[in-house]
């Protein structure tokens, strides 16, 4: 299974590896090998130590590949090795993070083993801060407002759109990262005042991380248990790429991730419509 991700995440991993290498005056390849080893240990802890799981990170591109090597025994007792990807339907929690998130976790963990806790905490906080700055800077854009831009924005606007009684629209404004996700939990603590279908508008959410992703999954689960449905809409580039993770799409449902609020309202109308009667002869 190849963790493709987006090119920015691969770049972040390499930048963090280079930063640690400079800080500790060691070769960057040593840092990358340490990250590979940490990911291997995490994968083996999830799937079992008996599995021969191998991780490789391309030092030039940052692409991370995770493979499980299995031995194939034919009827004539000949032996051979083949490689297969780890089960995509249920990846371990840490492997659902971006490559950059994994590298911060792995480096911090390894420093607690090979250095000391104080150094690990200091480096981990510095790397996390660097990663936050990188992510926020990547969401900043400057462009000229054109007639096409204005026209394209109409489907995202709530102006002139009727919100039916069976729909509640929530919005997230700003980065939805570690330290901010509690606001969603607070706003949705009492689900009884929400309509049967909840549309979460992400048009103004500039960035999201693994903590934010988990918060969205948790909201979806809570709404499902209460008999309600969740639709996400309007995600910008960085959140959109993050939400494309296969496990998250399966969790929420592909049809419940819409490009804009106009499409989300149409999806809500289809969900609310009564099922057609089945005529039997």
C-alpha cells in the first residue's frame, strides 16, 4: 500500500527530517531510517509481530510505501516471497495521519528512547509548531477577483437559498486543527435541537489535521446514533485533499461529501424524500 498523500505533505516530511538532522548534526538519512523503523513498529503492533512489514521513504520525494512480505508455498513445496499491501479497509490509527504528522510522532518517540524526555518534548513542540506554520502558510492565497470567480461563488452562498425545516446548517470558520476541535463538540453537545439532516459547511475552513478529521468522524457517529444524517460541503483545497482519505470517505459516505451548499441541499432533499411505493402485480 502506497501512502500517496499530496505533494505538500511529502515536502513537510522531508523538511522536518532536514530540520532534525541540522539540529542534532546527524545525516538526514539516519533520521529518515528512524522514521521508517517507528512506522514499522506501529504497523507490527497493529497487525501482529509475526508479519514481516517493511517501510520505505523516498529521500528525494518523501513518498512513503508500506508493504507486508509473505511467503508463498506451492503444492510442490517450492518457496518464494511476494509482497502485498496492508489491508486498506482498516489502517492503524497512526497510519491514517499524514506523513508529516507521522514523522513528528516518530521523532518525538525515538528521542524519548535515545535522548531524554526533556529533549523529546522540546523537539516535538518545535516540530509541531513548524508543521502548524507550514500548514497555515499553505492555505494562504492572494488572487484577483474576476467575474468568473464571482459566478463560481454563487453555489457556495446561502443568499437566496431556502433552508428547509428538516435541515440544520453548521459552519466552521478558520483552521480546524488540534486545540480548536472542542468548539464543534460544544456546539453540538445537545443534538436534540438539530434537524434530522445536518449540513456542515466547510467553505471557510482553511485547514484541517488528523484531530479535526477525528472530530468530524465523531460528530457523524453521534448524529447516526441519534437518527440524524451528516452532509459535508464546500471544502477548500487542503481540507478537500485531507477528506479524500479512503477510510474517511467510507465512514461518512461518498454521497455525503458535496462540493458546495447548493449540492448539499439537493442531497438533503433526496435523503428526506419518502421512499417510492413498490407496486407488486
